[in-house]
């Protein structure tokens, strides 16, 4: 009788240890996936910031050049602004396909990625 009680107690302890280890493993895997997603997003934001600065400077140069060709600086800036207004309208009508779906797919791919 004492052997059965001891075996049950050992089985209970092993099951408890197994559950605690599995919970810890789930926590660590979650932290790893969250860190992977966040680092990917932050790196893309940094790259995006540099691209924005490049595009800004190119747009200023293009505006000044067009202004010189058209005779007035404000006309060059107006042409570039009109281009961006058209671009914003196009992106607004296609924002799900252009912005939402790729970002959603990126996050899902990062979360579902398995370690090799």
C-alpha cells in the first residue's frame, strides 16, 4: 500500500514538473517570437526613415530643377506636390492591397516561423 502511495506521489511530482517546464517553454517561445517580430519591425522602420530622407532630398532637388525650368520655384514645388496628391489618392483606394495585407503577412510569417 505504501509503495502505491509513493508511486502516485512520484507520478504527481513528475507531472507537476512536466507541466511547469512546458509552461516555461511556451513563455520562452512566445518571448522569442515577439522579439523576432519587434526587431524586424524596428529594422524596417529604421530603413524606412533613411529612404524617406533620401526621397525628401531628391524631391527638393527635383522641385528646384522644375522651378528653374518653369521660371518660378513655386511652380516646381506645385508640380511635385500634385504628383504626391495623385499618389496619395491612388494609395488610399488600394491601401488594403498595398499596405495592410503585406504587413499582416509579414507579422504572421514571423510568428509562425519555426527555428531550424
